[in-house]
C-alpha cells in the first residue's frame, strides 16, 4: 500500500504560521527599539516548544517501534526548552557569566544525549528492555562526565567555579552538533526503508539546519560583542523540524517486512553501537580520575559492569537459542523419519535402522529377523468403503503391530502402501515366527470388516527371513528373502505366515535363469493387483 501525505491544507496552514513567526522574530531582532533580551527569550522558548508539540503529535500516531525514536527526540527538545528559561534566569537574576557552570548549560549540553541514544538504538530484531536501560544509563553517565571534563565542575555540587571561555564553549557545542549530524547521516544510510528511515531523514535535515544556524549565530555573537540579529535563524531550524513532520507520509499499520536482507552497515550499527557507550564511559572515567577520583572510579566500574551484564545476557540467550535449534532439529529429524498417516517409522527410517542393525549383528554375531507384512485384499476395502476408511484401518493395524513388537530394539515401519515391516534384532527363527503369529492374531482381533474369499474380516500375510549370526551378505539380500517368503504366503492362500532362511554364505547369483526371474516378478505383480 502506498503511503499518503497529510492533507495539504494542514501543511499550508503550518507554512503560513511558520512564515509569520519568522517574519515577526526577524523584525524584532533587527529593530533595537523593539528587541530586548526578554523578547528574544520568548521566541527562543516558543520555537522549540512548537517543534516539541509537532513531535509529540506525530509520535501519538505511530504504533511501530519508530515511536521510541520520536519519544527520544521529544526528550531532547524538552531539555532544550528547559535550558532556555534557565539561561534567562541565570543571566537576568543570578547574573552568571555566559560560560559559567550551571544547570542551564547542563540541560543545554544534555540536549544531545537522547538524540545520540536514538542514533544507537537498534530498529530491528528483538529489543530487550534491560539493554535499553543499560544503554540509557551509560549515555546519561557519559554525558555527565563529558560535562565535568569540559566545565571542570559538577552541575549539582560545585559552585563558584571560574567560567570557561566563550570560544571553548562555542567550540564544544559545535563539535557536539557536528558529531550528531555525522552519526545521523550514517544511521540514515544504514536504516531500512520505512518509518525509521523517515525519522532519520527528518532528524538529519533538522540537525544540519540547527548546527549551521547555531554556529553562525554564535560566531556573529562573538564578532558583535554579545549582540546579533541572526537569532531567528536558530528558531527557524525548530520550525523546519515541525514542517518536516507535517510533510511526512501518514503512518501505516505495522506490517512484517518482506525483505529480510539487511546491509552490513545496519547490522554493525545495531550490534556494535551499544558498546560505544561502554568505551566512552570507561575512557571518561580515566580522564576524570585526577580531579574527581570517586566519580571516575564509579564510571569505570559502571562501564565494566554494563559490559559484563550485556555479555552474560547475550551468552545466555545464545545458549538458549542453540538449545531451541537443537530441539527443533531433533523434532524435524523425527518427523522426517515418521510416517505422517500412521505415526510409525517410515521407509527412510526402516532403511537406516536395517542397515545399522545388520552391521551390528555382523559385529557381535547375533541373529537378525525381518518380517514383511501385507494386508490381504486391502484394495477391495478401499474400493468398497473409501480411502478415508482405509486410512483409519492402516492406523489401527500399525498400532496393533507395534503393541506386539514392543521391545526397545524392535521397529515397526510402514514399508509402502498397505505393506508393513518389522525389524527384530537378536531374534531367532522360532521367536520371529511366534511374534508373527501374535501379530496375525492381533489383527484378527481388531474385527475390521473386509469380506473376501478367505473370510469376513481383515487378515494379514507375513513373510519371515532370519539370519543367524551374519558374517556376509547384505540387508538387500535379507529383504529379498523376506519378500520371497511373503510371496509364498500370498500364493498359498493368504492369511498365513511363511519363512525363508538366509544362508550365511557370500552373496552369489541364484541359479535360476532370467526367464524364471521374470516369471516370478510377473506372478508377484499379479498377486499384488488382486490384493
């Protein structure tokens, strides 16, 4: 679905209000008889509050994970909006110097911390609240330490500290703004298409406008000895943010992205950016050790603790995911070896088990028996009662056979169609015959109606082959011998058990010629069609 923009009238009204605001702001700032510090502060407060209202309004319309990014931007604007009246208080009431350490400069400096946190927040994949709190705490602590390093004081405890120079303060803010612009540009390139991309695009345009306007304004303030008519350019950057928000497409319901491919840059940001806070926090802790020893030690300890917690949680999640993958793999392997209708082993598992049991019997010189079981006249049942009835019959027969061959090493498998097979390790000929007779009785006990020339109920024919301590031959030869026994059971009237021994001699070609082999195959095919 193609996204659509907000109604044009709303954007037009916003443009008109913005133009009127900037005209009035610029006019007041250039007319000395109108302009005063109090009037300037009113415009400086109104501009970021307008942008804040637009951000909050837009965040309320978003239901996806991008809402968190807009909330972080709103937090930054709240800090900025608080810093302006506090600066006015410091200047007019407290009579503090421009670069003096204060809560106003602290709030203004911390304006960039929520934005930096937004730039480092993963926008895809599972988001852990614990990691969000860890990153937020590290970001706040790193911003606090940076303020302490630059201003050489704490905004909450130190008083009477010598103000830093205006050049250093302007340079600090310019570096902070440029770092945010660069980080946002890279984040924009790495972000996927969607609401997150729109957020970073809007944020980049705003940060670029704000960085350029505030740098120009501060430079003109220094050149004019504290007086500049270009303050309205800074206010214009906040109004630009509001306009850009109004120009965004209308948010769409959150849907699953079809393209799971992500760039390496996006993966690097999502997984590597949180560690930057730990590195910055640890480095700043070492820098502040000389003048604020306990604060520095606390910062280093907090950075190492956050890294340890993150690493431990990630390792635990990795082990949990590995366990889930192994469980899923085992389950898929089990399903791939299971007949979907009857729930017993399928032909693939039969082949694997027979091969392993054959080699085990050869290794330990133990007997091995194989039973091939065929349902008599099953085709007639399907034709008379339908395939759904036939499927239910197969399920009941499989359960009955499995109840007889119940040893841990025994295997009942669906060999194909209405044929079943039973692998009986460590089972001699007499024991195999006894099990076959019990199977035959179990099927007769089901009393499944199937009128035929041999009775009114479903019956089975079983062919047995037992190999006493095999030393040569092959599993295929064992199957062939059991298949011949089953053929004789069907040829001699069905509903019976036949046996054929497999000699422990090297496998050689049988003496019957090709004509006899072809005749046997033709007769077997004809019997299968009649069943």
